């Protein structure tokens, strides 16, 4: 970080502050697969669940479901039912990474300003924040929790820009931390932010395809931030 002083950190939520893939994604894929299988003769739920995982290497979760529906020429209402099953508001019991709270506490003690910008259906993302016990650091009232509804605005740029405006900082003074190269890393770099990728979750084996997907730093654990940020 010698090149520029960093004063604030923006975090992604899923697979950045908690194991979303292990705790929520596979059960969600199962629900979507059951809905799709009911409309596809002689289909196998487990096979449809695996296909979602395979397609997710290149597509979003929602687009993976849409692609399966396209291949089987399913009606639009079946697609919407499968998406609703995947993204239901109810969230199972979840827990943050072991080092999440201690890392956030230490960064706050070091006077870094923190913000959470999370993508998904707003009520579901709010529920995750509550279940993970992160309200002490992030809240909509303070402007430190920004909900990005990708059904309305697919790209994350505007939500990240809102976070930068709340900080009233130049983007080059902000570090953006996330797991997805084609989402938070690329969007943050387009805005001029520094970036750190947490190598975890369903996209951990993805490699940058464009210069804007290339993170400035890679982290194996969230607490590696404490060595990166003085």
C-alpha cells in the first residue's frame, strides 16, 4: 500500500465475509433444481444441481438457471418460480468466517472507515447481515450498508460509487475487497479503487480475463488484510 494511502475499505458479503457457497448456495441450487425438474420430463434433480454449478463458472446463478430453462424450452413462469426458489427471503442459520469479526474490529480500531456493498435481493441480504451479527459495523442508517439489487441494475458500479460518495474520498484512497473478478473487482477498478480479491468460494479458480479483472492483491484469508493495511 506504499503507493497510495488507504483510508477506507469496502467489503462484499457473500464468500467474502462468510462461506456463502457452503452454507447457502448448494441448498439454493437444490431448491431451484427441484422446481426445474418438475417441469422437465425424466430429469434428475442432482444432475440439474450439478449443471448449475458447472454453468456458474461462466454465468451468474440467475443466468445459470435461465440457461437450463432455455435448453429445455421452459415457460417463463417456470423460470421465475425457479429463481424465486433460489432467492427466497428465508435464510438458513449462517455464521461468518472465524476471522471476520476480529478483522473488522481491528480495522475499525486502526481508524479505517468500513462499508459493505452487497448484491442480491435486498430483504435477503439484510437478513444475512443480521444473522451474521454484522450490524455493529454496517447499517443503512449510517450509509455503511449499501444494497445492490442486480435485477434492476446488473452492474455493481453505481452501488460502489455511492459508497465512495458516502466516504467523501477519492476512489484511489479506497480498497475494495471481494471474491468475484467480473463483479466487485472489475467494477471497483473501473472506478479507480484499489482492489483485493479473497480467493474463496465458487469462483476461486477463475483467472482474470481482462486487465480490469486483475486485482491489486490476493488474500487467502480475510485477516490477511491486517498485514496489507498498516
